[in-house]
């Protein structure tokens, strides 16, 4: 059985929405749980691959809700699944089955899985990052909870899973990791833009470049020749310039990369409390200025064209208005 559920968790110093994806063996009660900041069809395939490769076995039928990530149209017995997802499941040896609307008891084990998370895993825990959250939930679900006797039957999930293997489908020796193809145009400075970040392409390569995206890395090719491979940055890293380790000293910037304003802001704040108060106002959500980084850079350029006394007088007047 597979299902997802949304949670708002405090991770680090802020509260963010995460999607919990859970795979559950109904008989043995073994489970594999992972959290994502977003969840789509590609990540669903990556999750299934990771979970099933860990167990080495799968059931012949996977019960899911009527999610559009797997269902093309229809519900329940009339559900028609995406050809892409049918082909994906075939590699592992299982088929999809959607439960009937308004009959959640068909996947009651998954709902109980989420309740167990909420009552046994979340209380008293702190998470530094999503990676830390996933490390903790993996250790909890596959080691601690799997070794603990069940409340009613007093049976241990790990031991039950060993008995269940005889009735499951053993996975093939090798199954390739889920991936998807992309194509981008290289800018005049030798970078491509992907998922909000900028990746450097080896010199001499122009025009278009194709690359393969995996869950944790991307590999770039040109005419069937591997150019470079990068580890994907953390999900909330954006506007980053990503280059090989030996190219850290490169000075050329991507063509459309958003320019930072940290240095300009620091120099403006050194001009006094009045300017600092004005900048604090500019950076608040109540301020209607849309392109705040550009505004701060232009404000710094204005300060270089005026005397300090005149600039502070103008800022003081703007702050009052």
C-alpha cells in the first residue's frame, strides 16, 4: 500500500510544509517512510525504487488512492493508469490498484501508518533539515519500530517480513534508477539554467546540451559523450552558481543570474541608524516594492553620487512618508 500526507513541521528555525510518502506491507507491518518538500510523478518513482530496492521484494498488487500521479482517469475499479506508471511497475513485478471512493478501509493500514507517525515519531523530536528528518524517520521505521512487538498480536514486523517473503515477488538482480531527460541552451558565459540554479558546461561546448536528471544528481551529455556530472544541491538552494571543484575560482557569471545585494546593503547600513531603519522597512512584506534587490543596489549607487548629509536627509524624509 502507498499513500501520501501533508504535514507542517518545524525544520531548523522555520515551519515548512512537507509531503510524507509511505510504503506499507499490510501483513508484516513493515514500512518505508520519506519526506519531500514537493512530490511529483518523478519523485514518486524515485521513492518506490529506493524503498523496494531496500526490501528486495514487493507485493503483486500495490493499493493506492486515486492520485493523478498514477491514475490517468477514472476511479476505483474503473481507474485507468498512466502508461508510464504501468511500465514502471512492470519492471518491479507489481500492478497498481486504486481503492473505491468513500471506502478508505481498503487502505486502512496506510492511514494507521500516518497516525503512528503522528503519535510515535513526531513528539519530542527536533529536525535540523529535511535530510536530518529523513535520517531519523528511516532509523525509526526500519530499525526501532520494526523490532518492536505489535501492540495487539505482540508479533515483530521484521520477523513477520521474513515469513512474508515467500509470498512476495523477488526483485530482479538489477533495476536502473528512475531518470528523466532535459535539454537546455548554453548561455554565452557557458552555463545552463535548471531548477533555479546555474550549471557550468566545459569550455568549447556551445548550442544545446542534453542531460539526465536522477533523484540526487544530473549528468550532462553531448553527442552521447559524458561531459560532467553534478550532485544536485539542497532543495531550497536557488540562484547558485554550480561548477566543478577545480573551477571554484571561475569569475564568469551566468547570463541571467540574479545579482545579490549583500555588499551594497552592508555599506548602506554603515551610514547610520536612519538608513538601517529605511532598509528594514524596504525588506518587510508590507513594502510594495517588487524588485527589492535591484532597488537596494540602485539606492547604493545613488548614495555614491550624493554627499552623505544630503543622502541622509533624503532617506529621513522618505522614511517619514
